[in-house]
C-alpha cells in the first residue's frame, strides 16, 4: 500500500508534459559526448537564467522536428533539484520529447570541463558531435537555419 501511495504521489508531483529529465554527473559525461553510431548528436547546454538560451532551445525544437538523423540532448547546467522549472522551460520550447539532463554534481565547473575543456561555462553552448568522432562547439545563440547548417557538416 505504501508503494502505491508513493507512486501515486510521484505521478502527481510531475506535470504530464514531463519528459525524460535525467541527472548528469561526472560519470555520465563520457556517454553524453561519445560520438553517435551514425548521424550527429547535438548537445545544447543552457541555463534557466540565460536570456539567450530561449532562442537556442527554439532552434533546437525546429531542427528536432525535421526528421534528419540528428540525436538531441538538452543539458541544463542548473541543478536537477530545479527539475520542475527545467521541464516547464523545455515544454515551453516544444522539447518535451528531447532527451534532457540536469547537473547533479556539487562542482558544476568540473562537469563543464569534462563536457568541453575549452568551455568557460557561458550559455548557451552547442556541441555538435559527428559519428566520425569530429566535434565542434559554439557559444552564443544560434537560429534554426544556422544550427541546421552546423549539423549538416
């Protein structure tokens, strides 16, 4: 009975639009930045307090619906404890079905470095990883056209 009550509580604790928001710690970074078997992986790093991240998230949503061979991961640099706000922002951007992560490590700079040693922590940051192992990172807002061009390379 207690398990049922707990499951029921959890079901109501998260909105219906809640996607698969997973915690990201240092141990999870290698899988995040591993080249995909085929196509491209786009890792969009963003934060709740980032004004320019809205544009990046919108561009990501447009490209995610394009049907191209691109896997998307939206990574909030905010702590996973802010999951409700993170899910709400992803929902507003139309990214309910995109794989999403949020930081869990008490030292976010460590995760930043592991994701991209060249990254200073500014958001938005977009990391494009191709199946051949090549990767390129972009800081600043990207529109849908520019993001599609980058992913096509």
